[in-house]
C-alpha cells in the first residue's frame, strides 16, 4: 500500500472511531438503557473507549514523533541510494 493511501485510510478510520465515540456518548446520555442490553452496551462502550484512547495516544503522543523520525530516515536512505 502506498504511503499516501495508508495515511488517508488511517485518518479516515481514526475520524470514524472518534465520531462513533461521541455519538455513543450522546446516545448514552439521552437514551435510557434497557436492563437486558446493559452488559452488551458496557462491553461496546469499553471497546470504543479503548480505541478512542489509542487514537488519541497515537496522534498526540510519542508515536507520531517516532513515525516522523522513521519517515525522515527512510527519505534520507532513499535519497542516498539515488
């Protein structure tokens, strides 16, 4: 997969998860939870919150700096080979 296509997919997926996270929060605030569905809802909420946390950690944490460093090194190696 090309670098640009990978970036577009990565940003689109992150945006989708963040939007779902906030939509889920709004739904939890305004819609009453039925007792039989509460366990499933708690599992879904935990998974969505975990994914949201990983996205925030990647895009605003040390991972983004590490990725930039890796890209710079790859560019330098590519330029040296040409």
